[in-house]
């Protein structure tokens, strides 16, 4: 396996959706590597079909992006028993208060992680509906203004994340 280590120049960061830059979604950059000769090709997503060969397997993530950031808490993954994997961002105690009279109790770190916690939400019947009302998309630090949730969806998004309705 080859490891690629590089710094992304600031002027190449995607700070806004392609549509706002006057491009289409198929104009986003695509980096293609070849196992056969370790070559790297810089292309655009619209060029994707020319890199496919008969018998290739294409795997698409059809899961839609959820507005999973509420205040300084990123909601990650539903767990059994109504628990949720979360990532607190910034200073926090064992109990985090969120809008809508919701409290999140951090129960234990997730495995050996320093960032992820197993948490219990109190005051939320349907987490997906709660996120739709109070959440925003999780973004990279170089995004300097909010965009609607549709700007973060891939063209393949056809379904919600599994287990996003937590009772």
C-alpha cells in the first residue's frame, strides 16, 4: 500500500460548492491512482467514466449528509440501546446542554479514542427530526460561511443514514 503525504495549498481548498463558483458538480477535481504503475492523474469528476474498464467494481456511498453538528457537538453514529457516538468540540463537562431543552450525557470514551464518546440524549424523541431543526452540516475549518444542506449532498444521495431515528 502506498501512503500519499501532501499539503493542500490554501488556494485549492473547496471553500464553497462548485455551483457557487459557476461550475457544475461534475467539474470537481478527481485524483486517480493506478495500481499497475503507481501513476497519478489529475482529472475532473466528469472524466470518471474514461478511467473505468470492463469488470471494474464501482462502489457508491448513497447515504445522505445529515445536519449533524449542534453547537459544539458533532453527532456521529447511533449505537444499540438508544446510545449515540458523539464528538464534543471545545471545552465540555460530562453533561452538554443543547437547544430545545436537550441534554447529552457523556458516558464513556469510545474504545481508546480521545475524541469520540458514547453518549445518552435526554429530551429527544427522534434524533433525525431534532437534527433537521437544530443541526447544521459538519464542515471543515476552512469553510467560512454556512451553506444549505443540499450543498453538501452528493449526486448519489438517495437514502438516510441507517439508524438515524433514535427513540
